[in-house]
């Protein structure tokens, strides 16, 4: 029997060295996989479009939104989505807002996705071409929502001509069936889009169909697609493999980041407490209508001067409600740096 205490390392049998190297490499690979799984990919906010008191677009206020989103920890802007009242803007106004967001996005190191969807394909194509001309980072689109695609094939055909109008930009499909009435399986859409939409890079998933989302994540795990989860509770989506999130309201970004940190650290009780704290804020806002008017009111309370003006059919938060909402949010701990 060899006495290894008296043998130099170079004289040792190699079968003692190889397993050690193999285990080291295996552990390194495992650590890289775990590190990748604990990394957040996209933290997306969907800003409101600010208006002046007379109802015109207030381009100057966008810089405050961009700066605040960056400070809170967001890395992506979804300009002129539902919360941006895109359907209430003219085509020219949408182009002006896109110009400003691209400019402010570059200043604040934010990835800016311009939502170009419309009820008319020609309008969507014009907006997509404009987004490419101003050097946006990407485009997205809802499907036409009056005359709707009724099958996956129709949806692929429709989205392909919109995406083709900006061939140099990544394209993200905007899946929001409650608003558009187009509710088709997203995995089927992605599988059918492989050649038809070569610029397709992901989906903003505003649907509570967790199984559809899970099928997308599992079906495209090794493909470079970004599936951005929007629905609440966000905590439940962590186990589904969600690593990209639509926060919508920039003032909730820090809450998501705390929740994620607790979950990664294995402190699930703290993660649940953070989720419940966020739910509590939502309950207060819901008493005053929630949605776009209360979101604008909340941003003003925080100190982001985007005004309270909204376009019909919405109405701004009334002064008495504004004051009452501020008191409740202050008492709850939201205003002034709340959270757990």
C-alpha cells in the first residue's frame, strides 16, 4: 500500500486528482447557475403620460419620471402603454412623447421600449418606423383591439408586419387580454413566430394565467426571450421562474427589490410581509379608484410633478380625496419611505 504522506503530489495516483478537479468544476458550474437564477433581468415601469392643466402633453415633466424610475432601481421603461393613456393620444403626440422618453432614457441609462400598437396597422407601422429613426431601444405592440385577430395565425401575421416596420429593433408583444380582448396561448404564439417575427424578443405578460406563463418559461428556457410578469402577487411568480417584472408604478420598485432579496436569502416570512405591505398600499389606493388618476396623484405626493390632469373618460382625483388619500398613505408608512 502506498503511504501518501511520504509521496510528492506529482507522484500521487491521478485518480485522486481527477475527481477533485471534476468536483471543483461541477461546483463552479452549479454556483454560476444558482447565481444566474438569483439575478433579476428586467425591472420595467410603465409611466403615465403627463399633461398640463389645459390637457396638452407636458413633455418637460418626463425627465422627473425618468430620474425617479432610475433612482428606485428600474432599468426599463415601457413608454405609452395602458397607463400612458396611449389610446387617448394622437399619433403626433405619441411621437413627441417617444422622442422625449428616448432622450431621457439615454440620460438615465434606461432601456426604452416604445409601445406602438393601434387599432390600425398603418398607424402602428408609422410609430414603429419613427421609433427606429429616433434610436429607441425596442418596440412593442398590442394587437388591434377593435377588429381583433381571432387565431394564433392571425396574430402572428398581424404582429409580423408591425415588427417589420422597425427591423433593426427588438420586438416585444404586449399581452393584455382584458384590455384588448385578444386572449391566445402565448407559447403557441412564440412557437409560430420563430421565422415570421425574427426580431421577437419577449412579451409583457399582463394576464393572470400562470400556466400559460409557466409554459412559456419552460418552453423557451434556453432561448433568449424575456417574459415580463405583471400580475399580483409578484411573490407567487418567483417560483414559476419569473426573473423579469412589470412594476408599472415606479414607487413600488423598491418594494419588489426588497421582496426578491428576502426570497433569494430564504427569508420567506419577510418576503410575504413585504408582499402584504404592498397589498395594503394597494387597498388604500383602491378606495380612491386606483388606476391612472390615483397613480398620478400618488406620484405628485411623492414629489414627482407630473400634474393630476387625465383625459376623458378619466377624471382627476378630487381635492378632498387627494387630501384624504395623502393622510392614509402617511399613516400607513408609505409616504416618507415606508416598507418593511
